[in-house]
C-alpha cells in the first residue's frame, strides 16, 4: 500500500517520524512524507496563493521511500504531493501524529485535520491522528494503533469526502488506554485571552492564549472518551450543510417574496 504522510508540526516532528517509521517497517507499505518545513499549527485549511512554494528532499530515518519538506501549509503539502511530487497516487493519506489533541471544534482550526480533509476532498481515503500528550510513549501507542487500524479502515465503507479523526489519550503514557470508542465531535470551545504586550519600540501587540472548556460534553463525544482514557475514532465529513435548515428556509413564504432589486 502506498501511504502519504503529512502533518502541521513540521517535517522533523517526533509524532510524524514515529508513525512513518512504524508504517515503513511493514514490507507491504511504501511510505512517502510531504510536510511543512516548520511549525504550521492552527493554519486551518489555508493554501498558499500569493508566493511560490519551495520543495526540498529530506532524508528521514527508517525505511521511508521518499520525503520532502515544503514552505507551504499542510493543505499545500497534500495537494502538491498528489499533484506533482508522487509518481503515482497514494492509496491512503494520513496526517499526524500531531502533538496535542484535535477534538470537537479544534477540527475547524487544525492544520493536521485540514491536511487529511484536503485528501478527502480529492476522494482519497484519509485520516488525521493526534496525541493529547507529546511524549514518545504516546506516539508509540498511536503509531501501533494506526498500523493495526489501517486494514479495518480501508475495508470499511466510507462517506464520500469524509475522513476519520483519531485522538490518543494522555493515559497512553502510562500504558493505561482503556480501549477504543467510536465517537462524535464534541464542542470543546475555548476561553480565549489576548495578552497585550509592547515591543522594544513601544508598539503594542497581542498574544492569543486560553484554555479549552471541556465541561458539558456529551458522553458520545470524542472529548469525553479521550478524557476517560479511550482512543477516539470519529468519522468526519466536510459537508457542513444544515439540511433541516435548508428545508425550513425553502418553505418560508417571506423568503420567496423577498425583493432583491431596488425600485
């Protein structure tokens, strides 16, 4: 199987390299890596349109077939890899393992999920993988799980342009993972805080920080499962249409009679 790996933490990130090495150990896999040349977290699904993308061959440890770094975003990496860098299309695209969780509303901001979503939008089987703790033991658990999960994933009927979002709990650091739960996206909003600072020239700037709000999550959510020590497996689709609202709006007589030109 030809597997393309990417991420948003950068080409040398431990999570990415742990997963790449583990998958490449399997003689049935050919592993290719295309990842940003530096940290690109929280870039969402952005693309580089107003400057050139530069690419560099990179030598990574293990039995990885080929690896490249790019100056672009995670979405750039996947699009460029499939369109230009690989000599034939991948069978599977995996983004991660990310240092930090991507739960609930995180998927709206995550470069990790965006890379997988880019592949899904191109109709390639894809998954995003994240770890609550950025520790070698947690990355090892995540890599082993993904290696063993691939066969199930590839045989399971997938929603068109959908992906699987996987999160590895912090308890993996102590070998205390309770199991696997198939979940729905939680809420996981943030209590944002902008810290106002001044540069050496006296000019003000702001630094965003904050904490996730994890109270009130449904028991079926990824947030709840990971908090309890389960690996969460969440099917996600990029079709965000509210179908109930479509029906209700379509039946509004006032909308149908609304004027849209000046008399």
